[in-house]
C-alpha cells in the first residue's frame, strides 16, 4: 500500500472525500472521553494500527507515557519516522492535533507541548510479523497496560479463523486487566488508494462482540457510527469503537 497516499486519502484535512470527521474526529472524541474520565491509566501502551497513522495516540500519551508502535512494513515505519523527526515532507497532523486540543481545552503553549509530549512518549517504532509465533522475534515484549488497534485486523485477515488467530496474537501482549481500544469498520469489503484496490475482511458487530467475549474480554463500550461520506473509494457501512478489559488469566 502507498502509505502516503493512504494518509492523504483518508486522514488529510483536504482529502478527496473528506473522511476526517469519521476516521479522525469520531475516534478522538471517544478516546478522550474514555481516558479523561480517569478510570484507565498505566505505564505502557502498544499500538497496532493500519498504515502510518498516529492521531489515535495524542490522548493516549497523557495516560500511558511509554508507547511502542508496531508496523508490518518498512514503508510505514519510514513515514512515521519522518513525522517523529520533524523532517521535511512529513505528513501534517495539525488538524487532528488541534481537534484534540479543542476537546481538552488547553492553551496554545500546551498545544505546542502536546505534539512533543507524544513524540517523547514513543519509545520505539518496530516491525512485527503476524505469521510468527513471537510477533517481534527476536525481541520479546513484556505485556502492556493498554493496546490500541485501529483497522489492522480489518485489512490483514481473510476469514474469521484468521481474524481470531491474529486477534489472539496481538492481545496476548496485553496484561490481564489491561485496556483494549479497538477501532474498525463494519461490513466492508474493500478500500482504494490511488488505482489500487485492497481487501477488507467483512464482519459485523455481532461477530466482533462474540469474539471479544470468547477471548475473555469484558466490553466496556461498543459504539457505532453510521457512514456519512459518500465515495466509491471504500464500501464500509459503519465505524465501530470498542473498549474492553482483558480478563484474568
């Protein structure tokens, strides 16, 4: 996938179809409301998300100060490092950053520090392999207090069995009692970046809830947003935002 083209299409302030209210604002508001309530916090968070997105971590960094970002390919890692190092040509996340600041209601000086706070919270950006028994072999990661996964399982799984297997591999890295923040699309089959059409695993809310329960998670919230943007770039019907707590081993 063209990582920059993906960001520009679905997460840009001036993207072709203006998906931002659904792909950015909806989820940022939910994450803010969840964590600002003060019921969840810890030391470490792992992010398993599609492409080179980082906006979902702006608020997370306030409550989980050590973040490890895991990506499937070098292209996404390179894109993220451009942003992390404030290099020329890095993707501009100012619109997402400003939306979070509006939710938090802090000063302009705090806005400047907010960007740096997230960057300082990122301990490492590393590659992982869903086919491996240890996703980060030869590195062995400790279990985290929080895992965030956005659209990753949607685009890496071909069927229900593969989804369940990959979900288990990712959430194995979450401590019992830890928080899972899950973002996905319901009833989608494809998305496009440029001329390329990419597969999306099709599932509904019932399957998602059943899988979480079967894997020992207690669902705290499950909120669905009906699609509003009309575009043939993708065919998802709804966005889903779930928070769940991992049960004791």
